[in-house]
């Protein structure tokens, strides 16, 4: 089912008025933040990360109709620190190989645009990538230059995820209908696709779905995705922090985030959790025998989320039979699963027909999806509306071809390879640094696992995660491998304080 939130996001009138006053106060405080960013650049960077992860700009635009250009001004919070470091303090501009590959991905996307049927959609996609991908990566790696700032950035993201998860848990426990100004939306109603309409029915009537937590984004699966990438950060902060209070806070944050994930009922997130557990066991953060506690964790999830979660997990059991022989009765399989398989196979068919440069950015859903999903050989479910591929890799391959998907994978591959090298270097001499590198590896693994079932929308979250990982690569690079491109990162006194940060 194609889901949509129908309960009013703003909540009750009194709460709405309070939120508006808070937004007004935030606007007035923005002036002080800009001044503060000049004096203390770190404050501007951390504030920007908080606002971005809480999706405040999108909520302000969609719910409170604040002009988009006002929300776009939030980028100034991190642009000012960038200018302070590069132009006022004379630190050299950091340009690394992942950024070069991001430019290569842009070039491949531009090449694909030449054959796009809808150039307007293609250029809109390119603008989003440049602003939420290229620019964001460049600003982050040039403003987070030392270990203390990186640690605080991690805590900012962990605290943001904890607040969002806490709001969702409050809704689940109390049954509250408040959506806290859009920070805790719910996914309640949706429309059946044509393949599920009874004979003789012409109109699509909204039906009640499971009451799934959708966070500040309004989509349960996306919400689960931005929560699960924070889980390794919280767990390894609990391991690396020296102060007991911070260890307890990290552990509490991990529990809250797990609870928030459970309330999304996201099957892809649960699969990613399983992979995370196996990876942490392979890296010896979890003992293999401790994995026997998995049933206990599953029971805890069921208690938090209720029987609806178990029902959604059970529907996935039909996938092997569905893939092997179409299923003895495909109509018995979960409609969403059959729809996802149809969308993915359609995207693969588009890639097969346009293997080199694809069909153009943003073109699969509006131009090609209906035509290819109508193919009886791949249609597990009758779909007569445009649909995204619900698979990052297949959709990018269909839209940007082999050139684009290879460049995209090389970007994250280079970052992961360098994180792994940093982990190996610091593992014996300084385990906390190794843990930091490992946390980003696990975060990227979690995102890429959920991307098997989600396309690249809200891509700012992905590029932010990759940018923080890129900053970690530069900060954790062994002293003998410091490249000339990184230049003089900080004055000697600040470098000495950074060396003592742990």
C-alpha cells in the first residue's frame, strides 16, 4: 500500500501556537547563532547538524509554510565556520579522493541527463545532489577537522535520534495523538493499489494501516533508516567514553533508538539489525554466545511494538517461494512485498535496456516504471501508477547506468577502505580511535543494507553520514600518511589538545 499520514501534523491548536512562538524565538535566536558561529565556529557546525538531522527545515516549510529560502539559510550555520577555517585562519582546503569520485558521479549523471525525457526532473535531481551531496560533503570535512569536534558531532546526532525516538515511544505508550509539531508523525492511512481492488470497484478508498512511527520525515521506513545508523555510534560511544555518566547516556540512547526502530515496524531495518549483530560479533564487540540472546531481544521488540511487528515479519517468509516459482498463490504473499519485487525487477529491466548511461536522473518512476511493471514476466502485482524502485542500487543503475552506479559505489568503497585501514592501525596502539573508525563502518553498513529496500530519497542523510566518515578518515589518518592536501589543520596548541582528547 502506498502510505500517507492523514492525522493533522500540527496537533492541537494550543500546541500549534506554542510551536509558532518557538519558531519565532528560533528565528530571533538565529541572529545570535550566526554571530556565535563567527566567534566559535564549532557551535555553528554542531547546530547545523542538529537542525539537519531533526528535519526542522522541511517541517517548517511543509507544516508552517515558512518560505523555502528562509529554511535554506540554515546552510549559513556551517558555511560561516568553513569560511573562518579556510579564509580567516588560513587552513588549507581539504579535497580528497571521495570528493573527486563524487564529481565523477556528477559527470555520469550529467551524461545521463542528455537522454532524459523530462529534463526538468533531471535537473531538479542534479540540483538536489549538488546541494545535499557535494556541497554538504565539502563543508563537513572542512569544518570537522579535529577529534573533539567529531566526538561532539556524534553526540549531537545521537541526542537528536534519542529525542525523536523518545517522542515516538511516548506516543506508543500513552496513545497520544500529538505529533509534536511534526517531529513525531504517524503513518495511519493509505490507499490500496489496483492489484488489490475487488472486482467492480473503481474508486480507491483509504483504508487503515498499522499505526507506524514515522518521525520527522513522515515515512516509517525512512525514519527507521535514520535511526538505525545511529545505533553503532551509541553502542561504541558507550564502550569508548571514559566517564561513567557518558557511558550511561550512550546506553540509554541505544535503548531509546532500538525502541524507536521497533515502532516503525520496518522489516528492512530489522534485517539490518541482524547484519549489525553479526558484524559486531565478527569484529569481537559481541561474543558469539551472546547472540543466543537474540530471542530475548525479539521478545522485547514484540512487547514494545505489539503483534503487528510479528505479523510483518511473518509476511517475509513468502519471499523465497515467490522468487523461486512465483509462489503457489502469489496473492497470498504480502502485497507490499509483491509490489516491491515488481518495482525492483522493472528497474533492473530498464538497466538491462540502457546499461551504459541509463535513462537519466529521476526518470525511472515518472517515465518508465508503469511501462516496465506491466511486463507479465516480472509483474508479481498489478501496478498502474508510477512507482520508485525501492532499491537504491537498481534505481541508480537504471537512471545513471553502469558509469553512475560504479562511481557511486567507489565513493563509499574508498571511504570504507580508509576507515578499515585506520581501524587496523589504531587497534593495538589506541583502541578508542579504532572504535571510532569501526562505528562509522557499521553505520555505513547499516545504511547500505536498508538501501536494498529503499531508494535514494532524503539523500542528505546519506551524504551527511558519508561526510562525517570522511572527516573521521582525515582525523584518524596515521601520522606517517598525512597527505599534503590536508595541509595545516590546526595551530600547534589546538593539535596538542586534540591529541589528548581521549
